[in-house]
């Protein structure tokens, strides 16, 4: 009996040491507020969340969205004697994920994490680095800049803001002009999304340093627009208003303020989810302005090549001659029926396009990979 008790004590000590070693190996998430230890990510990609709420009766961790890489949740957090609540999630997928805390039924952000504009509000986000990928990391390479571009919209009658990525040599090679990619965010997000959640500047910086893409400007505007005096509108009307902002306000402004190659050959439009539909609607309607279109995780419902998009793809020969690049990307675990129906109809109609799939769902890690591939194909002769 004594021997058994000794063995149990040794096991507990070793187990405790192993737990301490694991804790020591964990690192604060890169999305944490500076100086905050939690959320902490362990080598196996398990994640511990912790928050101090001494007066709370119940605290939960709630991932946002059904396809969240943190799982569906909500997860009950456990209270220690000092009023600190914590939960350890099993290994999660690498990528970026939105989440909230639920404290006695009140949904709130985690004070330990940075917030990002998603789900139509400031929302906590967790960045889980992928040990196998570094194409979107901030490496020791020449870096471009993301600049704020404020303007007054003729369409909406309101001030608007876009962000513009300029490549590393933009302010040194003053005699050089650049092609432009107009890049849109998804529903519930803003013009900040691609430069924060999407890490567009690092993706482009790294591609340029490796000579895998051509230098370009990337323009990221807010995808929500309502015509002056328009009031409440249907979703399709709002999409049309945004298209008018792009054509009437944004393209002329960018061409006047930046050193662009101001022709359709050197202009592309792309987006994710809602932004993918905007890119398709705007791009296919204006072949005089754009020669390349990218759709990341977005398809036309009930798509018919003969009639959708006002028949822009009805004549396959004309479309194939007109578009330098039609690019469509998906996560393999999202919307399998809809995406394959879209792809198969394009193939059957003879519409030349790139079809690109990666593992993942409706999430930023998928869209980062989409941009990484799409950008390498742009503006090639």
C-alpha cells in the first residue's frame, strides 16, 4: 500500500512537471494586446484562454460562426480561487478566428486580445500561426506601405476611406507606373480587413522579394454604399451603388492620385465572399475597366452562363478573348454543392478560368492562400 502511494505521488509530481513544461513552451498569441500572456498557444496548437472576472457566476468562450477553426462552442470556462476563469481548447486549426466571451449571459470582447472589425462590430480575434506556412509573415524583406485615402463620394454624398498598398520601391522609382488590384472584403467587415485580418501587405512584400509577383498597387475600399437619398434598399441595389462608387469615384481618384497604368490591361478586381460577388458584378459589367477578376469563396446563386451577370459570359469565345484571367477559389470544406455546380457550368460552357481549392472552410486562412496564388498570376503578358 505504501509502495502504491509512493508511485502515485511520483506520478503526480511528474505530471505536474510536465504541465509546467507545457505551459513554459506555450507562447502568447500574436493577436494579443501587447504584454498579455493569454490567449496562449502551445506547440500542439492547443490554446488556453484566461480572463479575470471575480464577480461572475458563469463565463464561456464563444467562437463566432459555424465554420470557426476554434470549434463550435460555447466552451465553459473554469474558475480558480482568485476569480480567474480559464479554458484549454484541444489543438485548433491555424489561421485567424473571431471569438467572444460570454459573462453571465453578456457577450463581450476579450480584454487580452486585439479587436478587429468583423461581424459588423469590433470583435476579438485570435491569430494561430501555421508552423508549415510563412508566406503571410512579416519577414526581413523590403516592405511596402498601406496608406489611408480619404475622399468625398459623388455617389453617396458622404466621406469615404480606402486603403492603398504601395510596393516597397514606390517612393524611390518615381518614373515608374503600376498596375492596380481592387480588393474587397466580406460581409460584416470593412476596408481594414485585408490589411489586418488578411495580411495583404506581407503577402505582397514576400512575393515581390521572391520575384513571384509583379509590383502592383492594391486598393481596398469599404464594400457598403448607399446612394445619396437612397434610404433603405434591397441588397442588390446596395451592390449596384457600391459598383457605382468604384466606377464613378474610386478608379478615377486612384488614377489621379497614384502613378497607375490607367488602362483595363493593368487593372483587376477581386474579393472574398460578399466581395467576390461585388468583384464579379462590377468586373463583368465593366470590361472597359478591368481585364482580370478573382472570386474567393463566392458564387452567383442559380448561376446560368447564358443569363447571369446580364449575359456577360453567354458568348464563350468572346469572354475568353476579353478576360485575361477569371480566377475562382474555394475552401474544400465549404459549400461543396454550390461551388462545384458553378465550376461545372463554367467548364461546360467553355469559359476559360482558373479553379483553385485548398483545405479549409469560410475563413481568412483560405482567403490568404487565395490571394497568394491569384496575385502571382496577375498582369502577366
